[in-house]
């Protein structure tokens, strides 16, 4: 992501979060009918204590001087959470990591793979900073798909979520499921702004799946994902999982997503049966 792309990402982020706010939520009168949803630029500027002209330039993606103090006030005005505030600073102040190696790790370490394999009834997937799937266990292959049969260049969580119908059919709350991973992907997009791969990927997926752009334009940001997921598996039926996303210490951007059977459900029993039938127990 070059400077122009970074400033465009900043512009899109500010516009999306301004559009989410209503005057009443920030203590302003509702006023008359509005042509567009959300706050006006001058209202954000008023709350942040900056000039409307300066904020307009910021939202237009102009290359202007920004301080930590002013950005803090912008974050306050837009009611950003801590993850969103961090993302704002990454883009606005170029607080990005050094340009990453062109090739992230292609597979988990033997020790990490052993841990995955020991989770016999909990699907687990390891992804890199691009959300490419670089490791998984037998339970994940049984619940999601045989990733060995997916071409390496398309073995990406975001790509598969928007292009494979079987994943849409699997997740009962597909919208929440997809949004969580996409929020992590956007966080990495800001963190590794020196990697042009992200821009190319976004363009390719936008052409392949038009729906992706709608979700991407929401500008949701998160560095982790925890959620309750309901799957409707063709062979095992309804299963409930608790998703926990963990950063792998010491590995370049690797993340382990573990789906543990929800307490009080019969999911673990169903997983044992499924793995037994597939020869995975």
C-alpha cells in the first residue's frame, strides 16, 4: 500500500464511521432531513474541536499534518473503540511495521501442528497475516472442507467465505462469521501497509464476488475474533461452537482459530461420531 492507497483507506474509514453516528448519539439535535446518513463533517469537526476545512481535507485523503492529540479527538468524536482507534493511528501516522517479508510462513511449526492434531474434536485452522490457510487439523477438514483439494492461491479464509457456497450453507450466522474474519483482515491491511498484496487481493475478490465489496466498505476493524457459531453440517447436523482466535507468539502474523464445542450442547458427541465415521478418532 503506497501513500495514496493509505490515505484512500483512511478516507474510506472516516466516512464509514461518520455515517454510522446519529446526532442524538453525540448530544446534538436531530435537526431537519439529511441527504446522507450519519453526522455531517462540520458536526464531527465541532465535537473534535478542529476546523471544518481541516477535517474535510483529512476525510478527503489529503496529505496533511496530523498530531496524536488531534487524532485522539477525532477518535472521540467518531466514538471509535480501542481497535478502531489503533487502526486510525496506523493509517494516519504511518505507524506500520517494517515492510514484511514477501512470503509469510507457509506452514505451522511441527510443535504447533502437533497441538492442532491433538484437538481431535475441535476444528482448528492456522492462518497467516494475509488470512491464507497454512495449517489445519482433521476436525477442520471434516467440518469445513478438504483444504488439500483447494488450490494454494485460493486457500484463503476471506476468499473461500465469499466464493464457496458450501461455507455459506454451513454457517447459520454467516454474516457474523464472515464479518469477524473480515475485521481481522482489515486490521492486518492497516498493519502491513507496505505489502502491495492486499490491494491486489481486494481488487481480485471484488471482481470475483461483488458482495465482498459491501462487507469491505463497512470498515469493521478487530485484531481478534471471539464468537458463538452455529454450523449446519450435512452429515452431523446442527453443531454449536465457541470460536477463539489466538495470536501465535514468535511467528510472523500467524493466528490460530479454534472452534471448541459449546458447553451444554451435544456438539462434542456429534464431532466424535463424525470423526469416527471418517476414521479420524
